[in-house]
């Protein structure tokens, strides 16, 4: 079981119109560029179990945790390191019962400090806030406020991830406000994933 880092690039797969080999290749490139966490998020593929198993194998080779988005059963089948739960994806306590001991459970908190504090009490591994900037992957998602992020850093002890249109050009202000992990899809995978991931790394080296 790969440990969950408190800081770093949290790369979320971009799967639309891509073959499984393309997805796996891109993830390897992102890890070479410095991605600290990989999340397998896939709304279109018919080979999800195959892809998830291949990504789990890849991530184990690099000692990078693989998180499965929204799907506890797929996380179990693929022997992934954990799962990420949105508001409609089931309860933390139920996921904890079904997953292996020490499994990572992340929770989307949107712009709710109360949801994050509850997630901590229920045993979540990390919380995620967002969206902070316009996002192509979730254009209709409600915006999150940097003020919520500042309060969360003071109120909870879990690692904090942020998501939503985050690029190397705008990520620094979120790190300064209390985020530890910058989650990105297009910012990593729209172009050369290895080069893009390295651009994020400079933010964590400052």
C-alpha cells in the first residue's frame, strides 16, 4: 500500500477519446515528471477494469498511490490504493469497511468546511476543495473560495487537495492559502504530460 503524500501534484487521468495504452502511457509520463498521486477517473471507457489494473501495476512500480474515482468496487478489484468519493458516491464508513486496511479515502468537499470537518471525523485520508478556476472537465461545478481553504488549513489536520482549472500559472496562490496537493487533468494531460508535470513541480520547490 503506497502512502498518501501531504504535498505534490495530484494527476487525474484524461480518458476521453483515448485508447487504454494511451492512458497508461500518459500516466507513466506524468509520474516521470513528478506526479505524487494518480487518480483514475473515467467516464467513457469500456475497459475500466483492465485500465485500472494496469495503472495499479504501474503506480506500484513507481511507489505512487493510485486512487479510483467514485467506484469502491473497482478499487477493490484492481487492488488500488484507495478511492475518492463525491457527495453521491457512498459513505466513508461503508467504503472503509469494504477496502483493505490502510486504504486511502479522499472526499470531495466542494466549498464546504463543515463537510471537510465531518470527513475528518469519519476517517477520511484527505479532503478536496474546488473548483477554484474555470474547468473544462466540470464547467458547471460550483466555485470554491480561497477563504474556505484558509479556514480549512486552520481547522483540520488532513492533507488538502484543490481542483478546478489549476495550472502552474495559478497554483501558487492556492498553496499559499493552505493547499498541499494540486489536482489537475487538462493542465497535465492536454500536452506533453511529463513536461507539464515538471512545470507544476516548480511550485512545490519554491
